[in-house]
C-alpha cells in the first residue's frame, strides 16, 4: 500500500511550474521577434540573389537574341532599299556634244554627238542609242596655188534599239536591231538584227552614291552591209553579209561619286562567205561638273579584218565632249 507521504511527494513533483513574470514574457517575445526579423532578412537576401540571377539570365538571353535581331533589321533595311529602288524614276537619259573648230592658215570643223535613253520596268528594259559625227578640213592656202575643196574627214551616224526581258535579277534574253553608216569607210548602210542572252554579274550602289556594273552578252547577229566608195572618187563596191556569234561586255565603275569609268567591248565573228572578225572597244571617263552636267573623254577603237577595198582595218578616235543627264 502506498503511503500518504509518498503520494504527496509525487503530487508536488508533477505540479505545474508557477506562472512567469511579465518581464520574462516580454523578453521571450523580443527574442522571438528578433528571430523572425533575422529569418525575414535571410529571405530578403535570398530573394535579392534570385533577382540577380534572373537579371543575368535575361542579359544572356538578350545577348543570344541580338544577332537574330540584327539579321531581321538588316533584312528589313534591304527590303526597304528594294522598295525605294522600285519607286525610283524608271527613265534615264544622256546627251553629249563635242566640237572642234580651227580657223586661220587651216580650216577644220569636227563635231560628234551621242544620245541614249533607257526605261527600266520590273521585268523589261528598253534602251535606244543614237550617234553621229561630221568633220571637214581645208588645206592652208598657198600663193599662186589654187585652193582645194574642203575634204570630208568624218561622216557617220547610227541608231540602235534594244529590248531585254528579265527572267531573274541576273539573267535575261534580248532582241536588238539598228542601222549605221560610215561614208568615209565606204559603208553606205549597214542594217543589223541580233538575238541573245544577257547576264548581269553585279549591279551595286554604295551609300555614298558610287555605282559598279558588269554585264555580258552572248548572241547571234545578222547584218546586210551595202558598200559604196564616196572618197576620193565615187565607185560602186560589192555588198556583203555578216552573220555569226557576238560576245559583248559592258562594264561601269565609279572611282568616286563624281568620276565614272565605262567600257563597252564587242567581238563579232562572221561565218558567212569567209571568216571575218569585227572588234570594237569604247572606253570613257566622265567627270561630273554639276548634278546634271559632265565632261567626258572617250577613246574608240574599231577593227575590221576585211574592210572595204582601199581602207585600213583599224580606226581610232579620241574625243572630249560635254554631257547632260536627264
């Protein structure tokens, strides 16, 4: 049997502790508040670190996306330039005139003219060119010697028209026709027609306005050449026909925005009757004086392996002329 003192002792051992004082409770509350503040500071620090990591990830994403954005912007700029090119005036034209006049002991007058016009549409290109030259010279007068009649040293003219059909930006097919005459070279009239293919290897314009262009032609040409000797004595000559492949090169390069170099070369191999080679090359340097006016220097070389009777195979000329652009 459990004794009463034992029960009393057990009761006292398990008796709840007495209530704490108000100061102790306030101290405990302060400790809990400090611990909560510390935990809040730690949470804020973790949030700041997470925000920093998110910012770094955003920077890496933006850096990764920058090239793609640049590509899109470049494509947009190219498309805008194409649209501007389409809106440009499709017409272009030039006209030039050169003149030499000498008086005094000798009298000479020589002039030449050239006019071109071109219209560019999306799929078609139309071009026309006309040229002409005239020159006359008189020998100096000598006492007691009759004065000779003035001599014609240049008399030629020609016109040609060309139509190109673009299949792509680089390749096209074309038809060309025209006629020319050179009475000093005993060519009364030469009418010709041509069909061929053309390749534009590049046509670039820089931001400062400089342009470069290269085109090649491969075609077949047929021509009927009526011959007549005008100088020194009139005389009929047998007519000839020309037919064969022709290769042409048209090159243009702007040294600066105001200085342009152009070169047009052509080689024609006639396979009718007998082998005949006709070569021409025209090199030209143009300096722009104003927006519309320019000064051009042109060197022209023409070679014919079978010229009319009594004529030399090679002719050259060097001319200076003023040009007006429209």
